C-alpha cells in the first residue's frame, strides 16, 4: 500500500476548490488618468464585460512587476504597450486588448475619458493582501489601510514599521506619487508629502524605493493559501499566523462579514460559514470552540499582540450547521482591524458539506490472481498497478472516466469546472487559470465515462461500488488486439477493409470491477487523512472473455480527491 501513495503524489496537481467571497467596492475616478489598487479578484468576468456600462472608461492598464526593469529616477514609468511591465485593454482598439481579466493585489491605470469625475463599482472576491517590492525601485502598489477619507492613516505613520535594512520606516528622500486625473504629465502622477498624505486603500501609488520586501502593513498575515481559509469538504481546523511589526502593542478585532450574492455563472452561496475560534484548554487537553461574531455585534473577538509579537489564530467550522446537500456552498469574509487604525484586512472563508463529491484519482495494486492451473499459487511476485479516475456528483452518480479536464468552462461567465471534453474548457491563452488534463488510457476508447451499476453510489466506509467495463473486440486497448500483428488485427488474410466478426481473432472482454471501501487501510498501515482526504479499501475484479472460464484478481486501492467540484460537464464532441 505504501507504494500507492508515492505514485499518487506524482498526479496530485491540485484543482482549485470553490472559493467565492464577494464584496463590492466603488472607485472614484477623476476625469483623465487614475491609479487604482484592486485588493480582491475580479477575474470571474472579462474587462469588457466588467466596464460594459461604463463607456467613459476607454483604457485599462495593469502593472506587471518586472525585477529586470530599469529604475526610474525622477518620474514613474511611462506606460507603453511595448513594455513587458504593462498589459493593456483599449475599448476602441481590438488589437490592443491583451488584458482580459482583472486579478487581485494588482495596480491598474484607468483612463476616464469623460469630461467630469465619475465612479465605478467592481464586485470582487476577497483575497489576502500581497505585495512584491522590487530592487529596481519601481513599485506601483496599494495597501489595505483602514478608516474613511478623513481617518485614513498618514503615509509616514503607515510605513513606520517598514523594515529597510537595519532601519524602520521609509528612508529619507523616498518619493511617492499618485494619479490625480488629467493627461499623463509631469504633474500626473503627482508627488505627495509623506507626512501629510493619507493612504487611500483604493488607490495605487508609485513608491521610488529600491528594496526587496513583501510589506503590506504593520500586521503581517500568514494564511493557509491564496484563497484564505478554504475548509472545503474535509478540513476541520485552519490557522492564520499574525505578526505585529510595529514598536507598540496592538489589539486586533476579528469578525465575520457576510458575502454578497455571487455574480451570474458563479457558485451560489447557501449562507455564511459557521466559523469558530479555537482556543486550547490545558485543563481538558482539547480545544474550546465558540462562534466568531458578526461584524458590529457584541461581544467582540479580540487578540492583543505585543510589539514585535506573533500569535496563531486557530479557526474551525461547525459542520453540524451545514446542510447535507453536496452542492451547497458557504462563504464569508473574515475581517481583521488593528487598534492603531492602520489596516483593515479581508480574508476569504469558505466551506462545503462533508461529502465525497468531486474528482478522484488513484491506484489499484493487484496482488492476487486466481490461477486456472490446479496447484498454482495466487499471490503475485509484485503488485501490478492499475490507475483509476472517477467522479461522484451530487446525485450519487459515480463515473469512471477516460479523461477529465479542469479549468474555466466555455459556458456563461466561464466558471471553474470539470469536463470530459477538452473543447469545453478555455485554453491557457484566454484564461487566467491553467487548464489541466487527467488521463487514464486503460478505459475503452469509445467510453468517455462509465456509470456505476447502481445509483446512488457511496464512497463511504462499508460501501461497495461496481463498474462493468466492456472492451469491444475491436477496442485498441483490448488485450487481443494488436494493430501490427496479422493474427490479431481483426482482418482476414487478404487484409480487406471489412473487419472480421467477434471471436475470429479477438474477443469482447468484460471486467466487473468492485471497489469496497474500508474505514482503515487494508494492510493496517497508518495513512494520514484516511476516510476523508484519502479513500480506499479492497479491490476485486472478474474478467470474462479472456479465458473459457472467468478469471478473478484482487488487491487493494487508494485514491485522493483532486477537485471538490461536484458537477461535471458530460458534453462530448
């Protein structure tokens, strides 16, 4: 069984689970050029669709940090389509529409060609703050500052905990610029005064500072992944690390915001995540769990960090409050503010009911064969591997797959999904998500999917699932068929184009494959996550057509879920 997991690890190219915690932000745009900072992700739709009703927005430029670029000395980099640092979308020029989607933690230049100021509202998915500072000194970025226009932190205060070599704070002479509207010129972007300028969380700023850093604020966050706290179907506890980089003690107020409704084509949100805070109780040697309060409610959940201190915030999910419908999706936004009034951070949180729905990949190890020769043994000298790819949907339909593709589907709004045909998934050139292919060559060529013999099926301990796999006598993977062997090509001696019938040179083979799930590994080994992230048990197969009597083989199997997407597009070319 141990060999199974080593081989499995080579296949585990993770497919993103559902993640969609929505909120809307309104950006004020002066007439002319503006710099905005998109903290969340708006890649669920194209730039053209995002600004379809804002015809005054004629150009959108995204800054792509390039470590090899030349440092600017007096003024920021001038945008040009010939520079790798910029990706552009122009409404009225189809040849200049390379920028297709707006992604999180990115700076954008937007041209408001209208005669007066306007605003645009962008719905986006919450994302953890992220910045990459460049040694070149050309930094175009934004920050999750707290408050409103009158209480935003002053730049010099916000950057007081910025570490630059052995010093803290921005070095003397650091130039910071912001866009103020109008044409691009020596006064747009405009250099600001660091001791008086307030940091707008919706604006992007040029910062002329040659350094290597990931600074986003006085409080540094370590999250499980770019998608925040993704509990999915199996996780019971996740941790967020927080570090206070300032020289003063701060208190964090932690609360839960409800997600807005999802845009068309995205996963519908059933409700808020029943998130809990987990505090270790040394008396009971276990964790006490209480609900994380909604934003604005009382009592509040606070954590105090000493200057330079660090703490782990442990969170759980009350799965008893979730439904039992595998397709349901729960999403919220974890809001964290510091008492210094510097940062206001949104971390995404999501969970799904604990079912086995999704795409699974695994391996069967055949170790026993019932011999047709009397007196022969049944144990093989070494296990023979068979690879499996299967999907379980919300209705309990269990399918063996010949191949599966993951990525953004070609359907409305291009949601993340699974398909059995490559034509149903957007290619990498037009998608922000790299498409993936999973392939199992031992399936019959003409069968993209094979449904289990009984529905609904269950992948739980104590259950069994049977698939009957038929390899037609002409199937290229039929063991009797050999394209280049004249006795096994299903053609007569004259090699006429009319194929011979079944039973002449090859036979139809039927495989009855039974997967019996167990609560523990059959070989009594210790496997982390068995029964949740790893499923497996005993395998048996009866083959008819290979011999005059049915043949039986058996062994063990194990599989891991590579996608929690419960639906699959079954459209074939």
